[in-house]
C-alpha cells in the first residue's frame, strides 16, 4: 500500500477535526436568541476570494429550483485550473479521470461521461472527439463565468443527462457592477518529472486577457476574451495488454516444456500444475512527453434598449493542438514465444516469466523499440443569438444556435527490431534479417513498478555509428471527425395569479446534427504488399540513447528514433517504392516512387480505411410544459416546478454494404483517395426513430428557517454516444488461432438502431444553511431505476453462415512448412444491444462547508469544505475473461462507489491559501488497445495546494502545486496483482499574476 508522510497536513487536518467538534462550535445555534455574542464583528467581515466563491455557490444552490451544484468565477479564474474539468473535480458527487496528468473526463454520481450532458450558455455542444461528451479541455477556465451542475432536471432544460447536466456560462457584460473591467493574467508552470523524460519540456505558460464594458447608460454591453495555454506533458508508463480470451495450453506443444516458477523464479511443485492459463498479449514500457497548445476566444454583445427587450449574441472559438510522443519498448505476442518459465497468479493468469524468440521463427516474439507519436488538432466554434421580450406577465425568448467541431488525430508508429546481416543475400532482395538471439524476463508487482530485463543491448552503436536496430515499420493512422449541430428554441413564460401556480412555461426546440468520421493510413514495411520495403538504417544522426532515471532506472535503455527523418531520407534515396510492374525486356520488376501521405485505400489489405467511415444524422424535436409552484404548507414556503417534456428523435447512418456488385441492389463505383475503384458496394441508409415522455417534479420545502427539504422525481435519458450510431462494417475477418486453425470473427460496437439509456430517478435532500458563517450542511440520497442501457455482448461459436454472413469455406494456413487449405471455423460475434433488464443505481452524498468567522480576527478567514459520496448499483457487465476472476460479471463501468473532497482554506487581508484533496475509490472503466476490455482504476488520492495575494492596486499574485504527492494513475484487471496501466506524471508548479483595472 502506498503511504505518504505529509505530517504537517495531518497535523492541520487533525487540529481542524477537533476544532469542528469543539463545544463552542456545537453550542452555536441559528436561532435568533442564540446568535453570536458580538454580531457587529461578524457583519464587518469582508468575504473575498475563495470564501466568496463558496458563498456564491451556496446561494446558487439554496435559491435554485432543482438539485444543483455551482462553481463561481472567483473559483474558476482566481487560481490556475488548467480547464473546467479540474474545477469540476472539487464538486460533491463528481469525480475525475486523469489523462496525461490532467483532469480529463468526469463522472457524476458514479456514472461516466457518456451519461453527462453539457451545454454552453444553455446550448447543446458538439465535440471534436467523436462522442457526445464535452471536451472540457477546449474551454479555458479564464473565459468561463460560472458552472452549474444539475443533479436533477426540469422540463425546460434540454434532455440528455441521466447522471446530470453541466451548464457552462460565459460573461454577460451588463450584469457586472463596474462600468468597465479589464483583466490580464500571466502564469508559468514547471513539471518536476520532465527532466527524467527524454525530450520533455518542463516549462509551460498561460496568458489571458478579458475586457468588459457597459455603454449608453448601461443599455449596451460588450465582452471580449482571449486565453492561451502552452502545457507540456511528461509521464512514465507501463502497460500490460489485455488477457486474451483463449487460454494458453500447458499440456501440448511448447507449453509442455514450460516450467512453473514462483516470484523468485524457483520451480514449484507440479502436482497442482494447471492445464491452461490466461496470458496477456504483451506489454509496453514508455516514456511519454509532448506539448499541448490551446487558444480560446470569446465575444459577447448584450443590448437592452428598453426594460422589455434584451438581445444577446455570443461566440466562442477554441483551437487545441497536441503533439505527444511515446518512446520505449513494446513486447508481444507472448504466446508465440518460447515460454521457458511462467509465474502465475492464483494458478490462473501469467504475471511474469522468461520468454525467448524461437530460432525457427525470428518474428515469433517482437522485442521492438517503438518511437510513437500522436498529433491532434481540435477546433470548436459555437455561437448563438438570444432575443427576449417581456410585456407585463408574458416573457418570450427565441434562441438560435450553431456548434461546429472538427478533430484530426494522427497516430504514428515507428517499430524497430534487432537485425543481423544475411550471409548470402539474394540479388535485389533483403540484406538483413531479424536476429532471433533474444530473450526477455519480466515480473509484475501489482500496481507498483514491475521488473523487466532483456538479454540484448538495444541502445548501442557500432564503430561506424550504425545500430543493430533497423526501422522495420513506419505507420500513420489519421482519424478525421466533423460534427455539427444547429438548433432553434422558443420559450414562453406567463406569470399567473393562482394559489399554487406562480407561472407557466412552455417551449419547443428543434435540433439537427450531423456527424462524420473517416480514416486514412500509410504503412512502410509491409513486405507482403511491397517487396522493396526493407528495414532502414538507424544511426547516430537519426537516434539518441535514452536511459531511464529515478524509480525506473532498472528498465533497459533504448534508442529514441526519429522515424520522420529516416523515412524522408529513404524517400530522397528512392527507397520507398510501389509494387513494381513487369516490363518486357527488363530484368525483374520496374519500380516507381510511392507517396508517403496517408490516404484511404481499397488496396494493401487496408480496405478498412474505406469501410470504417460514418455519416450520421440525428434530428430531435422537443416540446415541454412546466408549471412553477409557489405556495405554503403548514405556514412554511413550498416552491418548485412540475412539467412534462416530450422528445421525438430520428437517427440514421449511411452503411457501406457488400452486394457483390449487384447493380439492382444499388452497387456503385466507389473511388478511394488514390483513385482505385471498387464496385462491389452499395450505400444504404439505416436508422430508427423513437419518442419519449419525460415527466419531472421538483419541490423545495422550507422546514424551518435556513432548513430546506428537496424532492426531485424525473424520468431521464442519455442518448448513445454519437459515434456508436454508425452503421457497422458488413464484413468480418479471419484470424488464425493456435497457429493452424482459421476462425471467422465479426465485431462491432456500433449500431444505428441503438436507443437511449432510460432511467426513473428520485432525489431527496436535506439542506441546513448557516448564513452567519457562510456555511451549509447537505445530506442527499438518490435512486435511479434503470429501464434500458447499452451493453456490448459477444456470442461465442456463432453460426455466421446461417445468419447470412459471407464466410470463406477455407483459408490457407502454413502447416508443417506447407501452405494448406483449412476449413474456416465459427468464432465470436460481438455487437451492441439495448439491455432491457435494467437495475438500480443509488447513492448518498454528504457535504459540509463553513467559514470560522466567529474565531479571533486572525483566524476568521479559516474554513473548510468537505463532501463524501457513496454509490451502489446492481447493474453489471459481462466479464470478457471470466476465468481470470471469481465471477462472470463486473460492476457497471464508471461507477465510483466511494469518493470524497476536502478543502482547507484560509484568508487574511489580501492573502488567501487552500489545500485540497480529492479521493475516489476503485471503479471499472474501459480502455482501448488490442481490443476493448473493462479495466479497474485503482483508488486515487490527489492533493493540490494554492495560494494568492491581492494588492490594493488590482494586482494579484498566484502560486499553486498540482499533484503535490506525485500520485500515479493506476489500473488493473480484476485483481491488483494483474497490472493494466501504471503512469507517473510528477508535480506541476504554477506561478503568475492577474491585474485588474
């Protein structure tokens, strides 16, 4: 178990805990007769900074007509959160999953990002990542005025969030108290782990500028803002791939020669030797680095010529660029190697062993050096026009909006292996061959750093400066996303004089969305396609030696390879050639240069780049009616709303269907990006439509002064991720298992017929407010009864031929050195369905906030904010590798059973500081590598520190430390001993200044 020796923190927390239970505090009563002994002192306390932001959040929560959590501008912009996701991680009931050391995706009340609906200024947003989840990294915290998280909906809110809805708001210039406000912010950052990562840059920078002004007697308001972020990334990562579904046999073939050993690699007794064990595909150990750059712009104009008319238009633009790399070793596939010895967990799964390359097959085990990179460019443009008119009791609002996102992610892979010269090369053929004299030993250590040793040196050069490593493959895999949505909504509100109903609201909304996704590819090194793609030289001019440092210094050294430089040099030397053609009178083939630009293509066995495309349309019509309630019950105020929202959705996707060239079935000639034609396919539009009625009720009852009881009842829905509505590829594939058995498999987790996740939910909360000390205590319970949810399912030994799949009868397999036609067997059919079995998700939330302004003057700025969440569910998902666990199911993905936040803050004069910690328990998530499998994220505790000093002249100085204890991000499969991913990001220090005038 990982322990931290942060003794000063422990002392402060312990002292605070005792103080919070002191008789003086417990004796305090909100009754007017038992108020503070000297009320005037309390009234004179000026609440600023973080304490003010907490007060604003409490006021928003108290006055809201639904269950809501809020973050104000003072919390967002005052201290250096990189993005909105960082700030959301401090909200009760919200947990964050880190990516690259920064807050990435969020979970609300135990449910993942796919169940969270997000809006900007009340408008639905598209995402450049190909899903529905808002890409929070696109939104600079400096440009966002406030964030509200609706835990329970109301009829007037856009549907889409079973877990909750996140509403981001930019500034409304006419709402500020000043006539003009200009804020300039400059900050720098430093990561203390970057020096251990080859090529990593430790320093980052941020700059922001905002301007707001009111004109013409406060009838016109203008707001402009710009924020730039340059954020380096650095991490050390070990990742074991998924355990394969097919066990590795120990009773035949090379498995017979395998010795079972303990963790000290001593042979163990054979009386309990298993007949088969589960083995991972392989593993990788990488140093990762890179840099993220984000430019964000916001502009708004607000015009209120009369008290009855308000016109507002706003636009937001963000461009996010990321260039990251991963360098190190990738070792796979383990099952093809000679397994000299194996270390087992519970006699079921391999967690270590000694492996070597088979002399008869030098590529049986790939001990490869990788220099991979990922470049990403995301752009988001969002804007709208809102016109609101009020006359007496009637309010009419028209809102027109458009959101447009595009994303290009290009995954690059460089693979290098050890080679040796061929003694008698064939003229015109290869002069080097893979060196089989290699072996490897590894041993996992649960969620701690494993041990890995290699028999050869992968980081040396010969006397001529040339390495024995050669670049085998250079690969590029771009993915291009485009997502657009246009929407119009009309809302009416009419104030009525009735005993119970305060006002009536009604509205309609229409949205039209289109999502497109396409793929491209370029591969050098596939000798089966291009017989001149020989391995390329690696030398001192295109590579560097990398040694591991710190806790990872026992890992083997490697070469950081500049694959771009090598391939460009090969192009200049005329070494990147096409397949060649036979020319009469010429000896051998005549070759021509080929382009290295990634393209979608029918050829090379990479027709998936043409088939894995999507063109999805989704049109939604919604209408709602809502009554806002205001009455008394037992002489106490009762407010709330009741309503019904009706939603109708039409969704469709264009499918590419193989009709074997049948023109009557719609076959057309389709050209790829290289000009190659294919005439076997037809375009077909597949889809469905559905309607849902969503009743909603929110009640807020004032039990006593400063005591409220809330009840929320609603039916809610979350639509499938937009990319999962794509029509699936109509063809499967054949893979050879156990070296001699061809098996036909089909797998797709997309379908245009998927319908939403539906749930009925009940929220009940008790809220006790302490206005004299800017405090609140809230206890909330909720229950969601799930009616339908999307689940991936796999049918084993599926009869594909009976289901109409085009399955080849035989497949050519090399058996005993001879190419032999072998009958193709049935394999797995994987797809996605709407699971109607349902189940429940329920939880408990506790939150407590208080400023101790009743203490002596020096301590009046001391306060705490804490929350605890407990979540439970009976919903489970299938365990894809059932034999590696004690059961056939796993908990619902994204469900965090226990999470907590604690912040200790203090302010005095112009100085303020806070220490924040967030904890989240283990939970099941999903990751993509070789294939899709659930993984378990280990418990995580993050500690951050912030401080600021505000001068009287408008200057603020800020300082913070993120991830104070260098907490890693760790995951495993089914048990902590079965490592999945281990990542260390280091600490990041921020320092800067804001100037307001």
